[in-house]
């Protein structure tokens, strides 16, 4: 599975020099042989793989008000051992929103490495960002143990001061594709 994850990360076309460096560092991390997946909540190992996904309907994206992070985030989750990040997206879309995932693009959009904040602060998330086809008319049965609410935001109205610090880069890259 490590080779498949490496191939997925390598498939991303960086948008800027920051992503070039991040992608290179993450590929080295994958090659290092360390555990890539979280094996104990919240932070074992202290750096682990996440698959983010945003449902997209034209100029709108769906974000969740994440209880632990205390931020508006794309939906997503921890990649399980022996799980491909795309399979994480399929599983999490069903578990967290009650929807069947349909990828908007064949490749992930962005790769980031950030320190967590909120109630489980203090570890590092290596995040692979995906976009899924969505519709503002979709009905959701979201996981209210993880999210206070879900909401569609126009791309120009995403609360950048209350979201993942890489959201601005994700939006820029998403809407350039």
C-alpha cells in the first residue's frame, strides 16, 4: 500500500514552490518506512495521513463545522492501515455525510502538511485533498458527533480565518483546473 500512496502523492501537480517542497518532503516521509496511518487516537504516530474531500457544485463547496478542530473544514478522515486514500474518501463520504462519492477529478488536488488545532491540537496531519461532485440540492445525514453543521459556501465567501490554513491554496488550485 505504501507504493500506492506514494504514487497518489506523486500524481499531484504542485501549484507553487511551497507545494513542491511539501510534496518532496512527504514523498521522503513515505519512503522512510515510518508508520503513515494513525493507529491510536488522537496522535499516534504524531504525524499521519488524512484524506480531505470537498463536495463541489459549481462555485460552491460544502464544508463542515468540525467540533474537535473548531473550524470549517472539508469532510475527510484518517487513512486506515492498508487503505488507499481514495478508499478513505469513499468510506468517509458514506459514514460522515451519507452520500456515495463521485470524484470530480481523477487526481487529488493538493497535498499539505499542517499542525492540528482545536481540542486535539499538537500533531501533524499530512492531508491529500480531493474534490467530489456535489449538488446543493443533496440531502445529507451528517455525523453530528463530529460536526455541528454542514454548509455550502460560495468560493468567495469561505471563512478563511476559520478554516484550514491551506484552504485558500486549495480553492485557488481547484478553480484553476
